[in-house]
C-alpha cells in the first residue's frame, strides 16, 4: 500500500480563497475590514519568519495587519499595556502575541490579558474551557488545522480510534478535545499518549488515525502504525544534513518514507499541517470580525 498524500498547502489555499471572497463581501456590503495585530518580542529567527508569513498571508486575502515589535528586554508592564491598548482598538479583531517570550515575561499573564473575544490563537483559558465543554470558541490554530485537514480529506472520524502522541497544551490536549466532541465531524474515541505511556507501539498500532505531535524527529516508525491508518504528522524538526546547502533539513515526528508504505494517507513535512496553522489564524480573525458585527454563520 502506498499512502495518499494529504496536501496541506492545497487545502490551505482552498480555505484562503473562500476567506478572501468572504472578506471582500464584508468590505463591500458592511464596510468591515478584519484586523489582526501581531506582537513580536526579541529576535528569535523562527518567530521572525513566522510573523512575516502571517503578515503576508493577511495581505494576500485582504485582512488588515499590523505588527508591534519590541526588543527582548522590554518590560512585562510595557507589553501588557500594549495588549490592553490593542484590546481597546476597534479596528483590531484579533491579537496574537508570538511565543516564546523572554523568560522575564510571564506568558500566562500576557495571554490572560488578551480579551477572549480577540484571542484568535485560542490560548486564553476562557476559550480553552469552552473548547472542553463543546461551546463555540476560538480554537487553537494548529489542532484546528489538523481537524480541518481530516475533514477535507474525507476521513470519517465518527467512531474511529484516534491516537494522539503528545500532550502539549498547544496541540495534543486541544486536538484530543476537538475530535471527541459529540458533534458532526468528530465523535472519535481518543487515546492520548506521552513520554510515560507503557508500550507505546502497542497503543499506536490500534489507531485508525494517528496524530504525531511529540517533537522528536522521526520517532514514529512503520512498526508502530496499523496497516491502512491515516497519519497526521504535526512535528517540525531540524536535523543535520551535510548534503543540504543550509546544512540541515526539516523532518516530522514520523519516519515518512517507511510509514507511507503502510498507511492509507499521510501528511508530509513540510507542506502538511504547517500551512494550515496560519490559515486557521486567518479564519479565526474573520470570525472575530463577524461576531463583533453580530453576523452569524
């Protein structure tokens, strides 16, 4: 069996095209321009690249975007004051503070300061709590992207056994909660594994859908995957590669070549989950603008 490739880039482009049409409609009929503010602290190269990608994605589909940049030694008070200022800014519908933050700044305090209705990253405790009980909320972008990939790929989650490898607050826990909800395109039986799971391969081999979000390069091998499973690889790991001009290459948490010979469908790295994360950020921003205007649906 040779796996079908779940093309996250293509699915993301489809969703962004739909969002662009929706934004144009909001502008022409309601004079509403969705707005996103991104706050970047310090000079982390990965964060800088990610923020540039977000700004470009906003521009491409018609979202107003502004960036607030601070040096790594900015005080926590100054950063919190900026978040409060953005909370009060009517042209801003979504606020994203790029993580990680310098150690002298309390990330939880910053996230908690963002108004839940502008928390388009889906990390505020109010949104996490609503996600847990199945209420309407902003869902964290990467797990939301995973869910959308599964839906667009025609994967029937109803009654399926989903095994999530990884229990982070950013991916593992929220994606598990999304997929077990009693609602359309969910209703899965979900098992969450982690570093203390006994006989991990015995558990992962039970998965109809295996989601790898453990942060370890190529940890999931073919002997850990059931024949015909769907495999979603959330990991992005930089490993040495002397044959590359950069001296490294990006790999996922799944040993792609060997697992692809055994599973039914699989996401590549890069080009799988990655493009969906920013896409769902854009989606949440548009939804925030609509909610503020009292637009449903």
